[in-house]
C-alpha cells in the first residue's frame, strides 16, 4: 500500500499533497436479554487524497484501490482545491514538520488475527446470564464486545512514509432494574488499546455485575434534592469533564472562533491543583497513536499546568495560524474523512489524596459515581447526568440517591477544586465532534463544589 500511494503521489507536483490508506477490520457481538442481537464481522478499506493549492484544500476518496483510481482522486483533490479558491475565507498555510519514515503497532500479547475468536459469543452470553441472574429486579440487559483493527498508511509530498496498526478491544454492559415502581439504568465499560488479553484483564463479566449491582441498588431510591454542594467526583466523571467541558475549548479550531480559552493563554483558569493533559502516547490509551493523520508525531500536550493555560491542540494548519508547533491532534475517523483537530487521551493528573481523605472533610454534600449522558459547549458550560449520588454528612457516606445531574461552568468547577485523588484511571470513549473518533478520558477523583440537580 505504501509503495502504491508513493508511486501515485510522485506523478503530481503540487504545493502540498498527501494520501492516506485505511483498512478497518471489525468484529462485534451484541447480546440483549439473553439473545444474540447481532454478530458483525466487517471490512472497510479505501484511500483518500488531500491537496493544498494556492492556500485552498481539496479532498477526495475512493474504495477502488488501483493506480488509475488513486491518480483520479489526486486529480479530483487538486481540482476541488482550485475551485474552492474563490470561496475561501483565509489563505491556508501549514506549519513545517520533519517528514518521518516509520512504523507503529499496538503492543499485544494475543493478536486477534492469530487466534480463534469464536468464543466471543459465548463470553458475552455468559456475562449476560450472570447479570440477569444477579437479582430478580434486573429487567433488561444489553452487553457487547468489539475488536477494531485499524491499519493506516500515510505518505505526503514532503517525503513522509508511515504505517500504523492500531488494535482496540472493548465492551460495555447496560443494565436496567425495577423496584417499587421505579426504573434505574446503570452502564459500565471495559477495554483499551491492546490484543485479546484486554478481555482477560478487564472481563466483561465484571462490568456487567458492577452495572447490575448499581442498577439494583439505586432503583428504589429517591431522586437527589437539588442545590449547591461540596462534592467528590469519581474518576470517570472527572475524565468526562476533562474531555467534554474543558478539552474541546482548547482545540485550536474552536479557539479560533472564540471558545472560552481563546483569550486565556497564560492566565489562571483553575485551581493550582489542576493539571490537564492531552497525551497521544499514553500507554495503551484508547486514543493512542505514534503519528496523527497528518504524519505529525503524537506527543504530550500540557493544556493547563497547575491552573494556568499553557497550550492548545493543533493541526498543521492551525499551528501556522497561531505561530505554534503542531501537536499531533489532526485525526480522521476513516479514509472518507479529512483530518480535523481531535483529542487523543485527555486527563487530569493525579494528586496524593485517598478517596477517604477527600470525603472526610465534606460536612454536607455528595459522592457522585457512574457516568450517564450530558452535553457541553465550547464556553465550558455543561450538564451531565450521573448514575448514583451518595449523601455525605460529616465525612461519612450515608444514603444513596438515583437520578442525579450536575451542571455549571467547568472552569468554575476546576477553580473550586481543593483536593485531587491518587486513584487515577483511564477509560474509553467515543467523541462525536463532526465525525466520531476513539478517545481516552481519565483522571482521579476530585473534590469541588457545584450544582447538583434532582427533585
């Protein structure tokens, strides 16, 4: 593939051009209420071309992989770049990057391509059975396991020649319980970048039983009384906050149009206990790769350092606009998409508090656990639901509640942080900015103050 792309690219002489080949192999098993709902084994394969001509981009893609078709999409990309020139709002330049010739492959102990994976269906069925038998209050179960095996080939007119193979193994359980006329739902996910050993290290059964336990526990409980409270946020909620409510405000394309952080470089926006990082090389992270989809090395970007804004996430284009270095954040979901600025593995660094120490200083508040849904905007405003809220009185955990929500401005929440735990965890996620992509979200438990909504 690399040789083919390079041969095609050598036939044109543009200001800048690149080609990216992508092969995605997918295996997915879904079981609902004890029955197999879907078993999917698929292959998606294609190539795209992007050309920069006189300050304008052109993009084209194909699923037909031969010299004629690849030359055709290069010509289409060039033509589209020319035709878009009258409509462009700014002249595009890209920051210089050393062209790399390299290969990367996910570290694996058990390569999915070399093992029998028929046992997958039985594994999901067994986990589903245990979840349904956990309690008579469990009324519905949905479990899934997936393997996504990506091969990405990248060449450009500057001499880059990169091959990457990224394998992700993951799964999830959603359990619904009914008690005393109330219904409650709980969700848990497992997985990371890696081979089939991931399912031994983080079994789907454990996620299913944890979700079942929570759903059964909270189903008969009351909804949280609303108000401003001191809270301890579980690590997964912190990861979601770091990604959705903070991370997007530091993506340079959103900074350019006026996100919350657009005029905050060098300013204090959070407690000095807070350091927020987007890391493309986090070990086994769901968003880890060695190079982004522009061939830029994927390093570590410290966005907020001890409360102060230090950097944004860049593509080559925005790096040139901002006079900064590219950070390796240009990513595409597949060959059908051009790369845009995306997070990789975004997290808040751990501190040195235990969860017990975070809780013991709370006089009247909540310990919030389990991520639900929610939304955030590029001004840092957010509203997330959480699965369980446990009342804290005088440093002791008391009664649990269900149906909690938390809202506010993320930077107010981070400014109120007065304790950061050492119980760091990295979780899996799928971000939906314009096009989906796999990301890691992580952090430790933290203590802060925010609006808890309920009844």
